[in-house]
């Protein structure tokens, strides 16, 4: 079944699913499932309701909600009438929300809950284009999205069919505002053809026997949105996790075949597993860490030899089978994106029989540029895989990755100058620095704008150092600083659950996080960790000083983007007194 536009996915759902559910979400503890026919009925009613409200081609309609089936119904309902979908992160700050609604001239917005409804209402007077706000959940005094569906006029179905049949691959599908780590968000214009090119090229990431996918990354980000379209292309039933906190329970309940994630969540899973391993005693603890160390040496395609394979079979039966069970026992693949995946994590999960396929791309590239696959020689640890079919990559003189292909955006909405700066002669400037390994695997080495010089004129690539130091089970988050300074230093947020366990084993009384980050014994422990992981870096790159911080950086506090990238300038601004102290004194600095 050929797909040229995302609308073609909708039109072919009955043939793809044949009575099985397309999507499902939980309501009051019960999974509510939607067949292809029910999916289409909801979509058509949204489309007809929007037409009745006077919406049409090129009108901007926003959607601010955690993942749920209604998000999909509204997504397809908007595109079916030729309007433009503007997805919004539920965690957006009011200033960004106001900017986006005004910049896109959004006329209608769908929100999930009373909390989000109140957030929109608080800026209502400052967004003159906004005509209506509809809620998915019942909110007193608010209009329900059901009211939109109730406006559906059967007489308009002929008009609806005519509108949808006129949609072409070159038509604008969506405006996605990049969160960005600096400045106002920019609206990325993506077409039907952009997304379809990624779906068709990447659909083999999921094995053909897969049937159920769990989804929890935000659909408002292009990564998960493309993945869900891809699942529909592959006829997988998509179940939406109730929340980030229920992922473990949902995995056990559904036993899905696959899910997509960001490295941060895999790091948390790994850290919890290691923490449990540390609680073991005797032969069980010995076996656990034997298996763990074995897994860290894993390589693809039998490169480790037959004796390693024998040992790995034993480790999988005795130890790693429990890892698989913790993820539901049926995982065939995890797709990782959004940030760099530590090589040790990729190796250990593959060794455990849980393949993790890391990819790379940006919102502007729909999003995939390169990805590891199941093909023989289709994967390489420490890289983001091979460039996908149809996409070309070359490197600028400074190592910046440039790419060209059918996945490249139409440009930034209402920003011709920034578009011209980002795309020259058809080549999109990613802002990332990279190299090709073995002439075919793309490796990302850093963000162009994040590389900085020390006072001695030496270049520092912070992400390389951060990813290495995060191999410590005692480091939850880290940010390297030192631009125009004598040496690099670090802000470190401890993995407090592991720090508590270390304190118990070493007779260090644990009181509060705030007290422990100032404790001399704890500071000495982190100096040991730095000394251990600094090995291998040039003298100018080694972290000379650090500060332990008492809480994690978060989206809510404005220190991270919705895809969990550090907002470095904001973190530095919030901690400027500590930075001054680091470079003013020779003794350790405490938060």
C-alpha cells in the first residue's frame, strides 16, 4: 500500500489493521481501544466540526496535551481539511506559549486538562488570534472537544473528501516550534513528503513480527510523532503510557514489542538495575557483576568469539533474563534518539538481548538523518549508524554536518533570513560536529555552538567529556563549563539514590541532599570518580574543579528543553556566583 502523504496512512488503516486496535489510552484504569473504523470516525468528526467552525486551508490549530488517542484524532482531523497543526509541549512556559500562539496566529487550541486550560486562559488577552479553547477532559466552564465533533454535518462529507484528496506531498503538514536552548522558538515547516520520506526509509527498525508499541515520549516532538506514524505504517497497535511514572507498570501489563526513548531514561533504568545489584550478597552479587562486566565488552556480529558467546548465554539465562522481564519480557527493539547514547549502555542492553538502535536527526530533518539498523554491518557502537537512503551528508571545513534530501524542512516560518542561514544550496547546516567511522557510520562529536575555548586557546567539546563522566553511577547530570577560563570545571548533580547507598556502606550519615553535597567525605568520593573518568582526556580537557548541586535540573525550572537537553546559558546564569567562586579560589567550592 503506497503512501505519498500522511493522509494516505489514514485512508489505508482498515487494510493495515483488519479489526485490530490502532491506538489505545487508559481511562479510569481501563484501556480504551480504537479500531481503524473508530479512529476514522473520530477523525472525520473533528474535521467536519472544524469546517463548521469556519476553519480551512492554512488556518493554524494548536494541540497541547500529553500522549492520548485524542491527540491523533485532532492531528489527522486538522490535516484532512488542509489546516496546519501546531503541536505544543504541555510543559511550555507562558512566555513561550504566548510567543508561539501569536507567531503562528493560532485560531483554535485543544488542551488536555484544567491545568493547561488555565495556562492558556492566563494569556488569553495577549493572544488576539485565538478564537476558541477546547479540552479533552471535562473542565467546568470550558468547552469540550466533544462539542467540535458534535458540529459534524453529514452534508459536508463530500466537501471533506474533496479537500483531503487534494492534499499533495509538497503541502505543509505541521509547524513545530523548536524549543531551542537560546532565543525565541522558531517554527519549523514540515511537509507531508518530509515525514513520508522518513517513515518509508525507517520502517524496518521494528521487526515484522512486532504487534504492540508503548508510547511515552511527547507526540509534540517530531521524533515520537514520526515513530507513531511509522507504527501505523507497520500496523503496530500504539498504547499510550498513562504517565512517565507508570511506564514500568505499563510495560508489565502490556508486554510490548518495542518503544522509543531518550538516553536519559535508559540511564535511569541502568542505574536502578546496578543499584539493585549492589544490594545483593555472596554468589548472587558476584554473578551479577560478572554478567555486567561481560556485557560491557559486547560487540556485534560475533566479533567476541565463540567462548564469549557461551558465557553470554549463561549470563542471559541467569542475570539478563531478569532485565528483560523488567521491561515486560517481550521487547524486540528500543529506538533511542534526542541525545547521545553512552556506548556502554548500548553494549550492555544488546548483551542482555534487548537491542537498542540509536539514531540521529533534528526537527528540521523530519527527524532522522542516520540510524543503526538490524542489517548485517548496519550498526556500530559509539555511532548513530549509517546515513539513511535518499539523504546525503557532507562535512564543512570545521567538521559541521551538512545534509540534503527529501527530509529537509521547507524553512522557518516567517523567518527567511534564518532559513537562508540554515540552508545553503540545498544543504542544511545541522549545528553538530561529526565524523564518519570506517567511512560509513556517522559519529556525533559535539554541538558546534557548545564547543568553547579556554583562556589558553584550547578547544573543549563539553558533550564528549560529559558523556564519559556520566558513566559513573554516582553522576546523574553534569555540565562542563570553562569558556575563556584557565581550565574546565563541572556542575554535577549526584545520583542521590546511589549516593545514599554509598553513604550507608561507608558510615557517612545521610541527612539532606543540601547537606550531603557539602559533606567533605562525599566531595572526596566525587573527586575519586572524576579522577577515574578523566583518564584518557588531554591535560587541557580534564575537569580540574567541580561543584555538587542539591537538585536535578528540570524542564519546569527552565533548565532543560522538553527533549531533556541542557539550557546551558540559563544554568550558568542561575549559578553565576558559583562560577565566580570556582575560578576565584583554589580550594573546593560548595553550593
